[in-house]
């Protein structure tokens, strides 16, 4: 019983205070202060270069956002929502007469296709989301709490 109670804080405590996505390197780093806690190879939207400007452009947004909630019933294994669009994204899209899109997530593989991750993760296959393998998504969800900032850059 002591071991279970001793291990419990580790399971419940999120060690990560910032997530940094480098789109050009296809890499996501989890940070605790300046210390790198984990590094993942990622897949992005099908047209990854540049900032997301409208719904359907298959771009992964760039900028500073917040990972604001977890979804344990995702169509893509498990997921955590990125707070895109922010006010500036919405205003810029309105000025162009369009929708900025939304529902950008960090997620695992499409349900039933986790076994294809070794192949799929070599390509940018999402509609603008950030994809991990399912095993990596489990680790990510255990380390990152809602409210954690995410910085996405090229």
C-alpha cells in the first residue's frame, strides 16, 4: 500500500510547464522550466508551412496558445485541445471574409489505426492538428495538464 500511495503523486502531478512545437523540425518538446522532459517526432497538417489562416487550409497554427482541455473520447485515440483561434486569429479571418477554423488538437492515431503509426508519422497527414503515436499520447497526457501554454513556431 505504501508503494501505491508513494507513486500516486507522480501519476497525478504534471511535470511540464510549457510545450514547444518546432514545425520545421517536426518536433515537440515538453519543458519543465528550461529542462527538456520529453521530445516527440510529430506529424502536422498536410500543408504545414505558414500560419493557419482559414478553415480547411490544412495548416497547423503558429503562435502562443494554451492546451485548455483533454478529450478522452476522441476519434483519434486521446487528445488535448489547442486554444486556437485566439482573438487575433478570429479578427484576421473575419477581415478576409472567412472562418479561422478550429478544433486543433494534439492527438494520437485515428481509432483502429494505431498500428500504422510507424508509417503515418513519417507524413503530415492531419487537417492541422499535431499527431503523436498512441503510446506517446499516453505519456503526453500523463505529463501535461490543461492550462499548459503551447508555443507553435516554424
